[in-house]
């Protein structure tokens, strides 16, 4: 599932995709940054690499994952 597109600096000027840092993804998913890196390495999260070698995660994909993983719990019946 890991998509390795061109580095963020090489995106076309018409692109409006926003990319998140690992710490931002970790906060959204409520896991550690190391877990995010491991999931990316294992192909569980889409990402691209910057020119400096850092992973960046497409915001749209991460927010979609958060939506899929979020569970609404109904209050207990009285």
C-alpha cells in the first residue's frame, strides 16, 4: 500500500494535496511516531519521501483512515 511518489518538492504547482509529518499522523491515530513509521515501512500507510529522506503522509488518506477506524459508542440504555 505504500505509494512512493515523487518527492514533495517535485509536485506539480496545481496540486493541493497536503502532507502530514509522522508526529501529526501519530497524534491523529493515537499511536506513537515509531508505530507510524513501522506501519509505513510495512505498507500499511501511504507515504512519500522528501528530498531529505523524511516520510510525509497524504492528509486525505490519513483522515479517511481515521474516519474508518473511528467508532461511535452509544450511551448505555437506562
